[in-house]
C-alpha cells in the first residue's frame, strides 16, 4: 500500500461490488476482498476452474465487461492496482476506470478517471490517478473480457465533516476513517504503520504496528496527522495481542502546526510539546490518558525501546 493512503474500495471498510455485466466464472465480490488472492491448483466448480477474483466468460461480441464498486470510504483517488495475480492466460488485455460522486450512480454521472491502458497478466498493474474530486463509486471496465483478482483503490479519505462536527460525543480523530493519516515512523518491520489508526480491533498481532528488536540506543516513534485540528480530551494506547513484545513504556508529544512536510515533523523543525510523560505499558491491554484539553493537529507516539502497538485512538472535538 502506498504510504499514507488507504484502499478505499476494500470490503474491510464496507466496500461492495454492486453490479457487473458478467461474472460467470468467478463472482464480483472477490474483486474487493481485503485478503490477498490465492491459487488452488485442483479446485474446480461446476462452471470451470475456481479462481480467486472476478472473471467473466469469453465474449463473442464487440462489447466489453464491467464491474461497479461502491467505495467503503469516499475519498480522493490517487493510485489504483488492477491485480491480475494468477490470471495468466485469461486476463483482460486492457482496462479503463470511471468514477462517480453520486449516491446512486446513473449512466449520466460517470466521469473517466483512467483512460484505456494495457494490462499484464499475473501482475500488479499500478496506475496513478489525476482526479481531484471526491468519489463514492468506481466502474472498472475490462477489454474485452477475462479475470481480475483484486481492484485496490488507494486514496485519501474524505470524511463527512458536518456529521463529525455536530457529534455530541468525542470523535477519534486519529482514526483513518475520520481523516487521520500516518506520516512517518522510525520502523514498521513487523506491522504496517497504517495499522495503528485502523478502525475496529485487530484479529491478531499482525494487525498492529510493530517495530523490530532494537539492538542499540534510542527508541521508536510514529507521527500521526489528525483528521482535523482537535481539542484532545482522551488518548488510548492499546497493546491488544502484544504479550511478549509490547513496549516497556511510552510518551506522547503534540504539535499544533500547519506544516505539511513530513521531514519537518520528523527532524525537529516543528516544535513538539510533551502531553503524556513517561508511562508504563502492559501486555494485551489498554492504557488511557485524560487531562485538560490539548489543541493539536499532529501527535507523535514514542515507544521505549521498541515493540508493538495495536491501536492509537485520540478522542476529542474539532476546533474551527
């Protein structure tokens, strides 16, 4: 996954394939599965070879096949991956992509976001997208037919700010679904840094952020840009599933800045203020910190000396 971006189409976030021209050999629902595609050599169905993807029958007319996906998280699309893993002799030769911001798309409100491009079989076909508008739906067109294992729609989440601002309860503004974004970390060897701000609970230790074992001086850290300028009321540092590899302790720094350069935030050009002093952590638990509201746009979680954190949650109110 490209740094700082999220798969807007993933079924993990509620993405759904809602219509297709044809999925005779393999159902459209496979297209947006969170899991990586697999291949089982001897598995067949009553329609043919079982494939972990979306696959249409061989077309005998001049038309093309398509599949419509409702994004789980509306947002601005930056990169797509048309993954044809295991589709070697049955992948489409080309594809194109249309987008819509409508609640219910019709034929009149689709906009081209990627022109017709050539695909390679058994590959991750990555294409940058230059389309600045928020999207709610995608339509993948394949020419003329064939199979695609996964469609990954990497982009930036665009939350419903009116709903968040009107909430009477504190909002987790570190959460990826509310516009939070991980900008940098010292290390993410065992667990992807974006895992730290995912919604929900991780299924296992692989669902959090975990650094390698440190063999020298220093400590590990991760920087999160909050979804909006926030009056922070409560912070939760969670070590769920981390039992023999949780950090010994942590500190948390805050910054209220309009800095956009990650290197400025990571190298000390931005003034950080400690808001949580050295605090002991425990295995497979939640440590909560509360105090006077702190206004911040960014947080830096420092862990000593290394280890795994399942989630960082930052609850507060949006500051205009």
